[in-house]
C-alpha cells in the first residue's frame, strides 16, 4: 500500500497544476491529472505563459513541474528572480558568459548553474563566489 505522505503529496500537486491552467498558464507537455496507473504519480509537466504572480510561480509544487516565465531584459529577469520567498538554486541559459556571470553574482540563491542544471556541483561555486557590486554602481553588460 502506498504511503500516506505520497497520497497527501498527490492531493496537493494536482490542484496546483490545475490552478496554473485556470490562472492562464499553458501546459506544453504533461498533464494536470494523475497518471492512470497504480500508485501516486504525475507526469513531468512544462507550463508556458507563466507570470510571476501565478500560484505555480510563487509556491513550490515539489513535483516534476517547470514553469517558464518570459523576461524582456536582464533587469526584468533579476527583478522577477529577487521577488521570491525561495531561492535555493538558479540556472542561467545564455550564449554570453559575461552576462551569465553578471546575473549569477546578483541572484540571491544558494547555487547557480550556467547552461546546464548542476545543483550543488562544485563548478558553480566560482560563478557566485565574487561579491556583487551594488546595483547603483553597475550597468549591465550588453
């Protein structure tokens, strides 16, 4: 018999996924429904058109869920990233390593990966080790 905690987790995850759809996010892959098989499983789900105010962006789901929030500038992306109650890990994808390091130094989180997900990987430490200059004295590199 599945654990009570697995059932409880499923009961919390599925409504949050459905709420994401109701708030306007689009599911590109996966589903807001449990998988049709024994146990308490949900499919990995990719949401697009997520805004920073949506529940799926503000609350942790603890499931295989990714919400994509589009930002039009580095400054906007940093404002979004800083406006969160969480901040364990961030991943930056870019072709511009200078921009990646600029952003990584300003993210208030425990670890930062660049161009791949490597949470806790020792290679990420060099990118965040240098203290960030104050935003008032720095301009983004372009």
